């Protein structure tokens, strides 16, 4: 059973994967003027959910974004809410009186 020819993107992704992070297929030279060390950083293929190395980089960047942009603000809101609950438990009715005086 055949399903026809492969789409062009499949060929491009597979060829990119075969060249991923190999110095002989291109690199950038990184230089630190402080410690005077030069390092070669090979180019990656950025394969669409195919290359394990490139996919791991995407996952790490997404996890960093999630921590910074989502988790930290939600944690701050949760901490603010917990403080309100502690105040309410320490002095019953204070939150209700503040809310009614604000309206």
C-alpha cells in the first residue's frame, strides 16, 4: 500500500537532522574577551518536533518562559491571597469591613 510521494518538508527536515550540530556543516565562533577562550558553536537544524536535541532546547526555553511569565505572577497572587486569609483569620471581619468601606 502506497500513500504517494512525501511532502517537501519531510525531505528538508530529514536532511537538516543529518547535519544538525556538526561543525563541518557550519558554526559560529564564540569569543570571551575576559577569559580569552574561543569556542565553536555548531548550527542546529531546528527540526520540527523531529530532532531530539533541538526539541530539548525548545522544551527548556518554554519551561523558562512558563516559570517567569506564568508561575511567578500566579505565585505572587496566591501569596497575596494567603496573606489576606491569614489577616482574616487573625482579625475576623476586617476584610469585610475594608470591602464595605471601599464601596
